[in-house]
C-alpha cells in the first residue's frame, strides 16, 4: 500500500486517499479545489464588474437571468459526468485503471452528445425561455444576445468540467486548478476587449462578454487535453482506448441510471432558481440587478462547501472502492467540521464587508446597493447549512445512492422554499423571497442528516461492472480492493 498522500502508479498528481490521516488529507485535497472555485467565481465577478461598469444595470439584469438559465442547461448533462466520476473514484480505489478510463471515455461521449443537443435547443428557444421568466423589457434583448453565445460555449465548458471531475476522482485536485486559472486569464482578459471593441476587435457589447467565455473554454479544454496526453495521466485515452469514447452498454446503463437522478437534482435547483427569478423580476430592474450582485457574493460563500463536498465525495468513493468502510464515517465528520469552520468564516467576512464588496459591482450612489445589502443580510447565513448538506450528499452519492438526495432536494426546494416565499409574499413583501433561502437550506440539511443516519444508502454495491473487476490483473489491485462494502 502506498504511503499517505503518495503518488500512485508513478504518475504526477494522483494521490491515494484510502490511507493515512483523514483530516489533513481531506484539507490538502480540498484546498486546490477551493482555489479553483475561487478562480471560477472571481472570473464571474470580474466579468460582472466589466458588464456593470461598461453597460449598466440593464445588462447586469440580463446576465443574471441568462446565467440561471445556463445553470438549468448545465444540470441537464451534469449528472452523467458526476456518475462517471463516482465510478472513476471507486475504480481508482480498487486500483482498476482500465475501468476508470472506460467510465471516463463513456462519460465524454455522453456529455459531448448531450451538451451539443442542449446547446442547440437553447439557441433556438432562448426567446421563449426569457419570456417565460418575465425578463424585464429593458433587459430582454441584451439577455438574448448574451444567452445565445453562452449556449455555443456549452459543449466546451461541459467537457472541461467533466475532465476536472474525472481528475479529482483519481485524487488529482492540482491539475484542474492550473487549467481553471488559464480559463480565467483568457476570459477576464478578453471581456473588456470584446465588450468595448479594443484594438482590432469589434465592439460587441454584452455579447462580447459571452464570446470571451466561449474562447476561454475552448483554449483551456484544448490545453488540458494536450497536458493529459503529454504527462500520460491515468485518464488519458490513446491508441485502442480512443474507442472508449463510444459508450459501452453496461457503462451507459450505470451512468444513466445514476446520472439521471443526479442531473435531476440540478434541474430541481434550477427550476427553483428560475421560479425565484420570475418572482424577483416582478420587483423591478433595481431588485433584479441587486439579486444578480448578491448571487455573485453567494458564489464565493458556497465555494468552501462545494470544495469540501467534492473532496469528501472523492475520498469516500475511493475508500468504498477499496472496501475501507471504517474510514467513511470519519471522512464525513471531518468534512462537516471543516465546513462549519471555513464556510462560517466566509459568511462572517461577506456580512461584515458587504458594502465594500457590493460597491465593486455598481457605483455607490446606485439604488441597487442598499437592496443588495439587505438581501445579503437576510439570506447569506443559510449557506452554513448548505455546506453540511453538500458533505452528506457527497458521501451518500459516493456509494451510488442518488434517489434519496433527489427526493430530499425536491421537498426542500418546492414545498419548503417556494412554499415559504409564496405564503409570506403578501405579508412581508420581497423579504419573503430572501427568507425562503435559509429556511429551505435548513430543511435540506435536516432531511439529509436523517437520511445519512437512518437511510439504506450503505447497502448499495460498487458501480464498477463485474466484467471489469474480473479482468483486472493482480498487479493492478491492492489487497484492500477485494473487500466488499458493509451493509
């Protein structure tokens, strides 16, 4: 067995997460993921600053509506990638590199096809989607221009995210950090150039911001593919392995059966968010712009929770694959502890300095500023409970249990969150919208904790198809890989 934190199979970046101290390994694995999330949110914030400074409140409202729609489209194909990542993690824990490559290749094929279809449909029906959201008239045309270009970027962005997820499944959280940095540099650098038409580039307005994102995703994706091949990372596909991109029947069955419920969770979040946007849009363009700014702040607040959740899921999947169920509960406890400490500190900082932060997005005299500050005060603290849910769901999904989290998410988003919003709207006005966020997060965390404690998610089997297990050579398997998960 490899030493704690050691590289395995002599390849750079990959780490054995099935041995050694759990707390330090979890933190060291989560930090690069957190840094990646910081860069991603920083990129979105910089782009929002450019749009707000160059184009004003109407353009900010347009990007707010368009970005939530993109989250909906993202969820339609994200589940397949997440399911494949679970298989990659379990396979890596069992030292079955070929099974990891097969799952990775099948996911590439599925996600590529899915993102092309979703992107095409999004381009066609973008006007109808924006009308359904009751997008303010002043924001409709810029939102349409922005959204249609973003839809073109969907295949490259989805493949980039999938590759990041797959690399983390093998214990490599550093490589995704470097290539996220590359994407941010290209995107943030090209935004003002294409918005304002600097140098030889045409003035594209809000479409220039979306075009910068498209270019950034293509550049980062191409560079990452070249890096994986050059460094001969375990998930690289070459020679006869290229055929793995044509999904195998058994892998497709597993990825789809697990990926559809995971994707449905994203869709539940998206539909809930879209319904909320429809309610926010009825409060005027200043409230819409303020909500868009606060969403940028929330992107930062949720980063630690997302990073810790991703690290916990990868660690749990590897340990389940290796039969190390004795470590899974300890991984969960460590994840929740880190979430309370780090997410709690982030929430405190955002609440203390919200005036200064909001002022980065819009001039201080704008009526948007006090609205954004008020939303932030009422709703942001709920992300501490959100982080606990991400940890619990990450562990549960690592063993292929996906229906429980979907049901919990559905209940907490619709009967609870939207129910509170609609019930209190006639009584306290727009504040009902902001209070519904922590109420929904609290319900989500409570139900997730009950399911983790009493649910049957531990009874699921490994997601690696049996024929792959039988084909493994003894040289590729550690003794722990022969253990079966306990009920």
